[in-house]
C-alpha cells in the first residue's frame, strides 16, 4: 500500500495545470473547426469529384452515393461553424468523433480490400497519387483528429464559446 | 443542445444535396455525341472495326504516368493497329482536375480532333508535349488549338469546337460512367475488356504476346 505522501496530486498526475485544460479544449475545438472547414470547402467546389471519391470506396450502393457525397461537405461546414462559435460544442464534437470513426473504418476497409484510391478527404475524385495510396498517413491523421474530437467532447468545457453565454 | 445540432445537420444535408446537384456538371451538362467512331466505353476509336482485339486506355492528358506509358507503348500499339490485330479506344477523363478544367478541356479537344479526322496525331501531340506539373494552367484553349494546327487540322470548326467546349458534357459523362465501373486511376488499360497491369502494357513483347493470345 502506498503511503499518502507518495500519492501524486492531480496537477502532477496530468502534468498540465488544471486551469490550462479549458484552453487545451479550446485549442482542440478551433483546430477541429479548421479541419472541417478545410475539408468542406475543398469538396464544395467540385461536386462531381466528390461523387467519384465516395464511389471509389465501393462501400455505398449507387443510390446513396450522391446524397452522401453532396450532403457531407455541408455537414462538415456546419460542424466547422458550430465548433468555431462554440455552440452545441459537445454534441458537435461527438458527431465529429463519430464521423471520423466512419472515415477511419472506410479507409481501413479500402486498404484491406487492396483498392488503390485517394481518400478524397480534402477534395479530389479518389484517384490515387502517382506514387500510390497513403493509407497509413491518412489513418494517422484521422486518428489525431479523432483524439482532438474526444478531448473537446469529453474534456473540460472550452473557453470563448457561445455555450458559456447560454449557461450564464 | 442535441436538438440544435440535429436541426443544423438536417438542414446542411438537404441544402448540400440541392446546391451540389445544381452545380454538378454531370447533372447539368449538355451531352453532344461525336460524329467520329466511338467505342463501347464512349472513347474515340482507332483502327479496323473488325480487329479481333480491343485495347482500351482510360487516360487523362495531365497524368504523368499516362504520358510515360504512351512513350513506352506507342510504337507497339501503332504497329498492332496497322497490322489489323487491334482496334484502340481512348477514353479521355477529367480525373486530375482540381479546381481547374485542363483535363476536361484537353479530353474534349481530343474528341474535336477525332471529328476533324486527326485523333491519333492530336492524342500523340498532347502526351508528347505534356506539362511536367498538373493543373499548372499549361493547357489553355489557345495551346489546345495550336496543337491542332501543328498536327495539320485546318478546319476552323476545330478551333470553335475547342473554345466552346462542345464535347465537355461528353467527357463529363464518360468520366462519371468510368467511375461507376470502379476505375479510379489513370492509366487503366483493358484488353478485350479485361484490365491488364501497366507493366504488361508498357512491355512490347508481353503486350504483343497477349494480343496474339487474345486473337487466336
């Protein structure tokens, strides 16, 4: 049994002072908002490329390809706006995490099936780069964004958010 | 707050679908069918229509690997076509356009050249004088028209065809149809409908052997 003096304080355990956590959450929220904004804007400019990118995964039946490909960029933009404003922050972060999990699963599925595509995450029509697909990098990147989403969803309430006004 | 998020997301999906549909070239394009010979995949067709073997290239004039393949297989392909063993279909795609229209306009210009009776010469010119970088602004309408002059197209209808994008809708439709077939990369080469690797296509001996095997 550990003696009381060997127990670490919460501050020591987290290494980051507790008062910093809301600011970490704020930074993660703003980064995530930027990611969604970038992804949405890149896709909105070329709806036909978005359709080809979704089709390239060979997961959705053709009937659902266009609704998904054309709805997704606006969902990403909506999440970007909500996260930027800090409105419905936790639900938006949970939906972000869910969406990122879907992306991770789809990319892993494509890799496992040996398909040669680009994820189309930030525009493009799904055509793999000349030097081949980059699944590991895409999974790592989405994993990082997923961690940010979970931090915002489950971590300390973030600062500079409209949610805070509603609570006051 | 979940109700707010749900409402926003529903509006986003509906608005996104309607807006993107209004912007989609596939949905809005006017499709003009070329007068020249067209293969089963909508591409320009070269060679004897009764040749026993069909080689199909799904290509993009901006695609560097397509350009490399062209350098490697062009003499063999030309010989096989001349021998009457092969008819060749080129399906020009707009896979590499990223906020630009260079792939689209060059593929459409190649259809204009096919209607002017100079497809092969124009196709060779586009690959032989390919830019080193994609979406760089290299393939302007002026340059596409100049390539036509260089290969001996004198009919002013060609320049009008290029500048008006007469076959843009045709290329967009072919690109969408190709994507529905599960083809995501260029070049993709088919021999009698079966995909072959680019290494086989680029090897004169293996390509000739495959054509002989298919025609026997």
